[in-house]
C-alpha cells in the first residue's frame, strides 16, 4: 500500500463512523497518523491502532488481490 492513501475511518473514542480521511503513516509506536475531515476542515490526527478501523476507500477485486474465494 502506498502512503498517503484515501481511507474510511471508524473510531469510537472520537465518534467517527466511516469518516473520510487519508492514511499518512503507520507508527511503530501503535498509532495511525491520518488527515481527517471534521466539517469543512482537515486535521492531522493520531489514532490508536487498537481502537481504530481503517478501510481502504477503493475496493479491491479478488482477482487483483491474488485471493482465491471458495464458494
């Protein structure tokens, strides 16, 4: 994954459910560094990995990801 990359962010601590953002860095110290949109402003935020879900904004096709889905 190339950084920065557009993502959707879920984090209960700050009340974000599917917030649009950009993943900038994944720290060895246990947090994501993201630019997160709050209203009309963009803020740099450090979010703990343990309580944050990061989802790539663009879906990947199973064939492109090299996955074999058994049905």
